[in-house]
C-alpha cells in the first residue's frame, strides 16, 4: 500500500524533533563518495537520509525501513533495488516503491523519497 505523508509525520518517522517548513536543497556529500551500486546514510539538515547511486544517478530516500526502522543506508543496491537486512523487504530506490513485502507479516509500505540535484559534483537533497 502506498501513501504519502506530511513533513510532521516524516519528522516523527525519522526520529527528528524538527523539520523545515519550507523544503530546500542541502549539501549532502561529494558525488565521488558513492560508487554505482552503493548506498550511504548521510545527515541532511540533521535528518538521516539514505542516498543510492544507480548507474551514476543519485536517489535519496528515508533511511529507516518503514517496517521496523532498520537503517537502509550502506546496503548494496542491485538493479535499483535495496534489501532490508532484517526481514528482507525490498524497495526500488528510484521510486520508493516496496517491491517485496517484509518476511513474516507482509508489511509493504513504500519509502519516502526526496528530490536530488548535483551541483559542482556535490549531491544535494531537498528536505
Ligand atoms: S525492518 Fe526492514 S523489513 Fe523489517
């Protein structure tokens, strides 16, 4: 099931006690820090966000698995799919879509995604 959430819900979901009212781009990390097939958790305006490199294109999404809040950043990305280490949920990092529910209870909430731009070889994330 897919649903969108507002900034306040996102702030609760990612464990932040504040979030900017007006989303804007923030520098996240140099583009050459993340090779194709890799992902990493970064702090964007103090919020943990995962960024993945899919064939040289960058995608940002909520770091915490929506099932039971396991960190997704740092996991390998194969053919735009990242797999949670806990119950094997799989997500398409280009869309946030849950493509394989969690083992056990079938939980299948999509990931929140964030707009990305690359300026002067720096990955920037809008949050
Ligand atoms: S915590 Fe990610 S699938 Fe359960």
